[in-house]
C-alpha cells in the first residue's frame, strides 16, 4: 500500500504535528513499510486459532494481581495537595490546543 504525502500531511494534522517536508517523506516511507507488513500478517491463516478474550488466567499461587476490594477514596483535598496548580477543587493544566 502506497501512502501519498497528502495522506501523511492529513494524519499529521489530525495528530496536531508540525512536520517538515523531509519528515513527511520519511514518515510516508515508514508508514508504507508498516502497512505492507500488516498486509503480510493479514495473509496468515488463523482459522484454527481461538481468539483470546483475555490475557489473564487463573494462576492461583503465581497470580500477581491483588484482590479487588473496596477501599475509601483519596478525596479531593488530599489528591490536590501536591498539585503544581489547583483551583476550585480541580487540577489546573496548561492549554494544549491553540486552535
């Protein structure tokens, strides 16, 4: 699958990335390689492979997950205690979108 530079520019725009012309060409080449590899993977016969619903399994004594139990919440005051900037009970963060 061959990606056009226009398609790469559109993806970069959607991701809010400012790419230079040489980066656009490199990304088009890299993304084309990735999509070619995915096409190759799609050719594999997976008819006899059962889908995995979940990667976790019953491992009894070797399980590394803690028991899921209800605990008291942290609370806003304690959560905001070390925040660099807070106000009105919320974290304040810098604006990331300019447009």
